[in-house]
C-alpha cells in the first residue's frame, strides 16, 4: 500500500513541479529583466530546488568516454558482454588499445543497496588507465517482470561465480560495500571446488563481513528488529504502472529516506548552500552539488528475497564469519581460500561499515599465506570517501593497484 501511496503522491505533485520548472525558466531567461535582479534570482533558485526535490531521477549515465593512458587520450566503449541474469548485466569498459598491452583484468561489484552501479563511476574512472575493467550493472527490480523469477543472496553468490568463470582465471575481484559478503562466499565456494577460475586477488572495500565489530546505527537497527518486522514494514509490492508490477521489493525511496535521515542536517545545509550559490551566480558550487545529488537521489528497488536474506544472513546471524552459512546446500567455508590474495580497505569515519568490520575478513581466511594479506585503514574519510573523491584517487587507488599487480598471475 505504501508504494501505491508514494506513486499517488508523485502524480499529485507533478503539476506543481511542472509549474516550478516553468517559473524557473522564466526567471532565468536572458530577455526577462527581472532575471537580473536579486528577487528574480531568488525566485529562480527556489523554483529549481523545488523541482529537483520532487522529480523522479532516472538511472544516471556513466559518462566515461575516454581515459588518459601514457599521456594519450584513449576512447572508451561501454559494451554489454554478459546478460544471462535479468537483474544484472556485465559491462566492459573497452579501451581502444594495442592488443599487446596486458593490464590486470578487474571484475567490480557495486552495492545492491538502492543506488545504481554508476555510484562507482569515480572508482571505475580511476582504474581505467591501468586496468581492464568490468562491472556488474544492476537493473531496477521494478522493471523486471515477475515472470523472470526472483533474485536472492544465494543467486548473487552463484552469479559472481558465473561471472568469474566467464572472465577466466586471471581476474581480480573488487567488491565495494555490501557485495563483499557474496564475493567472499563465491570465492570460498570456488576454492572448495578447486575451481581454476578462482580470482588472483580479492579487494573488499567498506564491506560488512562481520558487523559485530563496532556496530553502526544501521547494524543496530537490523539487530533490534525481527525479520518478520522488516518484511511487514519495508517490503512492498510494485504498482501496476511498472513492468515489474506484482513483485515484492524493498523500494529505493525507502532506502534513500534511511540514507538521508542518517545525515539530515548535512543534506539540509547542502541545499541551503545550493540556494545561496544560485543567487550569487557561483557556477562551480552549483555544478558540484548537482553532480553529487543527481547520483545520490537516483535510486532503484531491491528484490525482497535478496533484501530479507541479506538482513538475516549478514546483519542478524553473521553466518559468514561464524562459518555457518549454507548456500544451496554448500557450506561457505572461508578457510578453503588459499590461492586468492586478500586486501581490505576501511575508512576511519565510516558510519555504515565501521572500522573492523571489513578487516575481519583476514581473521576468517587463515589459510591465505601471510604475504598475500594486506589491509588499509584510510584516515579522515567516511564510507563514500574510500571509493570516490580525492583520497581515493591520490592515496587508496595507488595502494589497490600495487596490490593487484603484485598478485597478477599474468604479470608475475
């Protein structure tokens, strides 16, 4: 019912949004004298903020058309190379390079937590000059017809195994945030089968491997409610105006509300600054704000089976670190991992996956040789800072790249 009410509200405010957009265009038109007054700029700024606050944000574009390699601009072609799962496709950022160049092959897993995979645009952009990058690109569950089946955490694990086998044995795996858990489970299962396509290395960034360490507010919420509470209160049915109507999902707008509530003062301040930047004509400040929030406010729905199983397996029962997770009848035993090097990255100020939660992966991978373990604790950054922004580009990325090259079987 909540999802239907949400759609009705969107429909009800559409005339107001259209009117605000029209008024904003009037008060920014160069032929309108009022556009050059303080009053006109204030009206235009207020209308634009109203319009941006009520619009439905589409899936963002990757916008990665080229990269710089050895001082030369190299075109990028984004191609879909695997589409066997209706909830996720595999994209390849194909660089126009001579075939003789051998860069490490990267499989990147973006969070399936409400935002699209484009959230890792900065992560991908940083890797492109020296790596052959592939990424799992998520599809909004509300756009997947009910006839296409379901997708849960076990399906996620199996999909990672399929992707690693598709890419071959020279692949390096990078998982950002929540995918750290299914990534590690997939590698453990492949190791137990002595699969030749086990990845050369596995880099886990800000992931909830063991949320019993330094529990954050989201961790405490998951612990304080029963699984049936989550099913009753946050799982809803997709309305009939979407291709996936009838599917049970965790709506993206609910996840976004949770994210916003965690740092509400910061988001309010950001929009106040946007209003002031618009009035003052500060184009750089306006562009920076819009770039961030166009991505941040674009959300997708999650399959209910995946969401509920993740709550149970990862945040309530901690089955992975306790070695009690049985996926499709297979025990997920991380002690089986021996050939895959392990790196973990944490942010000192991470309020989603706190310090110690990702590092815990080293404790349960005791059979990986000591020289194949590496941990980085990045000072003065939060959750998003470990895979986006200046600290990522200048400090974390070089460390990750060095770790990958040291454990690349082709380059060794």
